[in-house]
């Protein structure tokens, strides 16, 4: 891969990661396989992906308990 093409690909991956995070399931389908291939074959791309995945993990932990399943909360309120 030429250096200009590689840099363009890395910038595109960085944009995808900044927008959608490190979970490839959230990436646009039109870019997913190409970006995953880049991460598999390029050291810098793997580093960018690992950083995005680490940030995702931190944000998930910081968000607190998941919202949506309130059955246990309702049971505790009813018991009180």
C-alpha cells in the first residue's frame, strides 16, 4: 500500500472510530469489511482500533447500570 493511500485509509478508519466507536457492528456496512481488513493488516490501524475499544469500555462502565430492564427496581419499590 502506498504511503498516501495508507494515510488516507488510516484517516478514514479514524473517522469511523471517532463517529461509531470500536465495535465494528456499529460501523457502516459499506465500510465495515474494508476497515476490519485494514485493522487486521496494519499495526497503526490496530492501535487505533484498540484505543477506540478501550474508550468504549470506559464509557460503558462510566454510564452506570443499563437502562431498560426495570423489573428488579419495580420489585424493590413494591417490596418497600
